[in-house]
C-alpha cells in the first residue's frame, strides 16, 4: 500500500546523494594518504580538515574558511537526510523529542570541557573536538533509539517495557563509564596522581541510578524518547563527575564563578518570558487542534495560502505569540544568546580568544566581543521569526524538528563549553 510518509521530497534525495559523495571523497582521500599516494584530494583533506582536528586535541588549532563552510553545508545535508529517515521510521516529532535530545547538548559540552582539561587519553581526545564530538553524540543517540525502537508502539504505562528500557539504559550508561572512565583514568593529567577520582565515581554511581530516579518524570515519553533521554543524562553525569574531580584538585579562582550565573541565568530568563508570553496563544490554538507553524494533514503550503477560513484567520493572528511557547523555539533562541554571552565575557573580561573565523571577524569589527553577542541575539530573533512565519507541511515536521535542534546545538553546546571552561580556568 502506498504510504505518503515514505515518499521522498526531491531535496531529500539530493541531500542523501550529496552525503554519499562526501563520504566517498573522504574514504578515497584517507585511503590514498594511507598507501602513500600523493594527490590533491588527500592533501586538501588533511590540510583543511583532519589536521586541524588532531591539532585541536593538543592545543587550539582553530578553524579555517574551508572547514567552517563545509561543516555548515554538511550539517544542513544531514538535517534534510535524517528528517526523511525519522519520518519513515515513524519517530515522534513533537516537543517531547526536543526535551529527550537536550541531555546530549550537555553531554557534548561537558565532554569538550573534559578534553579542554586534558583529562582524556591521547586515543580518545581527538574525538571530543568538533565536529567529531557531534558524530560521537549522534552515535549514542542512534544506538539508544535503535535499542528501544521495537517497543516504540507500546503503551506508556507498560511496566515490562519500562523495566526493559531502564535495564538497557543502565547498561549503556555503564558502557560509557567503561569507555570514557578508562580513558580518563589513564590520561597523563589523572595518572600523575594529583587528581582524585572519587567525585567522578560518586557521580557515576548516580548516573547508573538515573533510569530509576527519573522514572516518573519521563513516564509520558515514548520508549525511544525515554532511552535517548536516559542515556544522555547518564553520560552527562559521568562527564560532570570528571569535571568535579578536576575542580576539587584545582579549585577555580573565585572571580571565575560569576560568569555561569550570568551566561546561564539570562538565557533561562529569556526562555521563561517567551514561554509565559506565548502559552495562552499556543493553548488556544491547541484547543482547536492546531500547532503554530505546522499545517494540518493533507494540506500543502500552496493550498493553505489560498485558503480563506476563520481557522486560518485565528492561526495567523496567534502564530507569532504561540510559537514563543514551543521548546523547539525558545530553547534555540536562548541557546544563541547563551553562546553570545559566554563569548563576550570570556574574551572581553578574561582574555580568551575566538577560534572560529567568522565569529572572529565579527568581533574584530568594533574590537569587542559584545558585537558578537548582539549578532547572536539578532540571530535568535531571526530563528524565532523564521519558525513563527514558516509553514511546514504535516509530513515535514521532522525537518522542522531537526532544523530547530541544529540551531539549539550550534548555540547552546559551544556556549556551555565556553562558560564551563572559563569557570574551571582551563
């Protein structure tokens, strides 16, 4: 039987084909390099992409125009390609999926800070540098989701399924502890004997209890959402424990403790204001069965624009406010502001430098990182306005979800990494 959800848009097919070409070029470039064959592809690949990643794990090699543009394009291709895959699998595209993925933002941020503190062994350190950290996080998301997918149609109150999800999530958290804990304990920073691992072991113990401790708070999630959320939370706790061990051995200066309050507090306040301002409008639309930015099933964007009805008038009247209450949007906006504040305080107050070439150019315009904060705030406003006025067809919900999550990750993750690194003084 024909299933419209499995149909590919032409842009999805183009994205998948483009990614296959990228993978092919990388494999050929690395392969030719390994067999000692000199060629322009391998030289360009190592000069502009691979060497900066390996250099970053032992210093601060920074970014260049080539890899910055390429990473942005590849991220966009992944967003489009994965949206089709998730739609075909029938994965829930609601706000609950945004919340389920949120722990992997802290997972990435904490992991990068652990790498900044040189607590990983040389074998794992390069994989905690962007973009490797995001591929690694995606691996755990896919692994966790796959482990729970066969139970995704089960009822939320199915005790047997819940118990199985908790058991598998605990095993995946334990696997992370073994992989990352072994690397951390064997690193030169820790093996020198100056850092006690007791704080990390205590945090890891809590991480292993996370599936049971959070049982009631995630009862409304699907099995896939629960598994992804728990595995991300457990991994974040393990990395947080490593950072607690580091800070116990190397107490941060007291003057470094105020930035997290500002960098995290201001975006949280903005998110709260957006949610409270938009909730009444979102609730009114929900009472009619509508979600701002998502068209009803079977209605195309062209048909919606040609439509004339009281329901459309209500949607158009409330969509700007209603969109502010969606976690996908207010978290993405808050994440951009968080990144802007962390960069401003780190550079202008504590002497850090910006390694991203585009960001550095913005900062150099007026010789202050406050310029970057203003640009980030403007970008956040643009993200809100885009989602507020864009009309996604019902079967484009996964594309909408992934665009928002991508904007959230590229803002919040580096912002948390920057302020965490600053707080620890590394």
